C-alpha cells in the first residue's frame, strides 16, 4: 500500500491506500501537516479499503448516536460500541469506519459501485464516493486516543500564548482568525483545532491548518483559501492556552465588546463544540479536561464591525 504520513497534535498517522485519489484527498486536507516517511512505524495507522457491498446497520442493532463530527457536513451513525473501546461509524451507506484504538488501527471501508456502460461495446466504470467527511471523523477519533480533542473554533497565538475562539457558524471566526494572522499572530486554524495536555501537563491548543472559508468580494458565498500560501501568514503547530473567548456577532455595532465569562457557561460551550462522547476514546478524560479548561481565563466576545476592530482588545481583555 502507498501511504501519506501526517503529524498533527504531536501524533504521527499513516493514511494508507492503493488508490491515488484517497492519498490525494489526504494531501489536500493536510498539506501543511505532511511529513517525510522515515520507514519507522507511525503512532497510528489508517487503511482505506475497497468494498463491493453497501453498508447498512442490521435491523437488530440499535444506533447509539447519530450526528456530525466537528466540522463535517453529513451526519454519522455510531453503533457497535464494545468494551475495548472499538466502535463502528457509518459515515454514509458508502463509507464505514471501523475504529480499533486498542490496536492503534482504523479501517475505512469504501463502497465502490461498478457500472457498465454501453457505447457500442460494454465498458466498466467505477463510482467512488468522496471521503472528506470520513477523513475528519477518523482524525478526530484517532487523536482522542492520545487525549487530544477536536473543537469547533478558531485559534491564533502570539509569543506562545494562544487565544481560542468558540462560537456558532457565522459569528466571524474565520474573519477574525484571518485578520489577526495578517496582523502578526500565528495562525492555528479557523474551523477546527485540538486541545489537550502536553508532557509537562500544560494546557495546549494544537493546530489544524486547513483552508479558511472566507466570503468572496461580492459576499455571496464562501471560498476555501489557503491563507498560509496566499497571504503568507505565520503559523504554529501548538501553543499554550492563554484565554478562551465565546464569540457572537453584532456587525452593526462598530466596537467589539468583551466581558468576563462564567465557568458553567464555558464548560457547556466546550462540550457543545466538541464531538459526541461516544466518539471519544476516554470519555472521563474528555470531560475532566474540559472541566479544567473551563477554569482558565474566559470571556464573552461580541464581535463588531471588522473595519473598527482593534487587536489590542485580545491582548488586554481586562482593560
């Protein structure tokens, strides 16, 4: 099998497949996380395998949870949770993820439909489903094995002090992270980042350097832009957490406002911004980490008109 190796949240993952389009998808999603393969085993292995059958949950098996992972579009169905922590996730009728954390191995089975077309002669063609949602789901489940948990949010860092911004879609997270990156902050992600502890028990944010979704000039739709390449911004792979901001948007107000946030509100927001508990390898550790993060300095941020935004408000939120 061919493979692409990525380094994300201090974890090396080998994505392996015989099909080039799978590896191209990995290279597209994780172009800034690709590393050289030195021939040594990675910390985790993911195999993409073809199947000639669609996947369906058996009638006698109960679906334990249905919903999306962080920043995925299509809902996934989780079933078959076992004592050893292994679970099956049906991403669609065409993609089944078999997650085996105790073996440090995940298998992504892809249903490939073979069709016959008649153009004077019989010719076979294959229809292969897109695996982007599966890639994100797999990565998030794999990193949970190592105590690194996905959050729907954006993050920037300055002098190894990260500001983490959480909020629903449309409040301006992508705009804010791009603006701050253009003004000298290290970019760490605009849609999904990972949180956990390092070897020194420090609370850390780990980057996911994917394309940023920004509105075009006509403000009619969002385009995916690699701001690291196109805007030449600085970036980093991990940073200590300095503060957490819960964002909402009030773009008719000129000024951005920041007030202190209570811990209960932050804890609830962290849970909502993360994966469902069934997709975490160690649920107790997941909950404990978020409880501890909720004790960090936190603020409610009402993001105003970007034309009047002053980044110093991020550096001195108590001012």
